[in-house]
């Protein structure tokens, strides 16, 4: 056993086994926290899986244990990256500088995911796929391996939510056994420190438009004497993990709640408001007047704001770089600002008849009529113009900030 010099992060230390693969094509990167019961067998499974797949690889255990996990992993032939205890997602972030393989496999070292069966993942890599999810539901779940709450409620519901938000077709987004190219892992740029890393990775794979596939896998029961991490942390742990994953979905999928709903509200508001520009409108027994215009104006403003925020989300999460130039062309600074100023002045002009009437009647509103309706249209136009102006500023400021970060 030998130790490499410390990485730029002084809290990390890489330990090498006696026999070490010099040129791995696959890196199996696994976080570990007090897994001395299963770690040696798990590393043996990995080596068996690599051998059956006909590919050279390394096993990197990111260890934050206080028991004999590190020593047993080293003895079994794995590299061990000693790291402080700071979350599952952070373990993969810490490991990134130490990954040597072109392909990266992830999972758990509790022998619940069968890493003896790596061949299907390797075949997908060879076919050019960049992100490969294991699927327990398309494969085999050993009786008692997954709590009913997870198997029949938590995982199916959150998978369905993600598929609806992102128009994806995953069957098991919480499966821990997954693979991706190192290039894809770098592009995904993981930020999550805890359980939610799993959802962040899936969500960013959609944003990055990675070529994605699913592979059926075997999911096995915990070994006798071992408690899962959720059980170690208490009954509330699965619920907190679920909430963290939903938060990641909603943050990275914010445009789903903004862009298209915004268009629905905008069109509905315009449909209610614009026909009343010259006065009340009667349809059958229903009369649309200023109260309906108030509703319409509110819908237009909320809808337009949602659309603009949705566009900003598309730009902020434009990992491929394809969407941003499109929106910058649609909202060119000079043209959009000039148009906003002109339409804002038009809006103010539409309110002049009501202001004049107000002044002529001793600063009191006369009977509500066409002037009031026209003034509402003018006010809406002025507000929408100002919103467009400020959105354009923020859109272009976002690009300036992005260039500074790069």
C-alpha cells in the first residue's frame, strides 16, 4: 500500500492498493460510510464484473468511515480516497480529479446492486451512449430488497413527476447504479452535496441532451447484520431525501411552471381585456366590464412575467449553449429597448383622454365609459412595455455575468 501526495484539497488523501491497474478504461466510483461488512465482497464483485465485460478498470472507494472499511477495500484491490463525511453528492465531486477512466460507474457498496453484471453497461458505452441508468423495475427486485413505501409510492411518483416536467422516459430515477462518460460527468458539473445529487444528475442529463439509455439490473436485499443508511438515520430520512429530490426537480425544471403556463395566462388575459377597449361587451346574459378587465389585466401581467422568468430559466440552464443565442436574437438590446419605449409612450397616450376628463371634472372621475376602458388598456400596455424593458436588461446582464464566470 502506498499514498499519493495530497490533492489541492488538503482534506483528501488517495491510498493505492498493492496491485493497481495502470490504464483503466472504466472507473467504478463508490462512496462508503462504515461498510466493513460488505466492502471486500463488493470490490470482488466489481473485479468480476470488469473481467466478464472484458474491460480494464479501477475501483475507487470514497471513504468517510470510522470502521475498517478503508483497510478491507485496499486489501481487496480498490483505491481508497479518504475524505471527510460531507454527503453523497460531495463524494463524487471530491473524486472527480482522481478518476482516470473514460467511463464512470456509480452505485453503492452494500452489495444490493449486482456489479458482477457490468457487461450491459459497457456495451451501451461502446454504442456511444453518454448516460446509462440502471432500472430495477425493468430488471429484478429481490423480495424484501425495497421497502413498499419506496417501491410502490416514492420512486414511481417522483419518476412520473420528473418525466412530466422534462418530457423524459425514465423508469427508475432513484436507481443508484448508473454510468456516464467522464466527459459527461464534467459537463454535468455536479453541485448537490447530499442525496439530491441523483436527481440533479438525471435532470442535467436532459438539459445537456446526453445520449441516454436504460439497462435492467438486479437489486438485492441488504446482508444480514447491515442496516441501510436511511434506517440508520431514522424514519424521517426517506421523506427528507424525497423532499430534497423534489426540490432539485422543481429548481432545475422551473421553466415547466413558468413558460407554458405563462402563455396560457397571457392569452386568456388578452382575450378578456382587448375586446373591452371601447367599452363593456355583452355576450348573451353576461356583461364583461371593468371588473372583468381587472381580472384580464392581472392574468396578462402574471402570464408575461412567467414567460420572461421561464426564458431566463432556459438561459440559466442552457448547458448545450444552443438556446441562449436564440433568445438573445429575439430580444436584441437596441431593438427591444426602442420598441419598449415606443409602446410605453403609446400606453401612456391611451390614458390621456381619461386624465383630461378627470381634470375637467374637478379631479373627480365622471361616469365610467369608453375612456376608462381605454385607459386600462393603456396602463396594461405601459406596464407590459416596462416589464419587457427590464427583462431585456436582465437577459443581457445574465450573459455578461456568464462570461465573467467563464
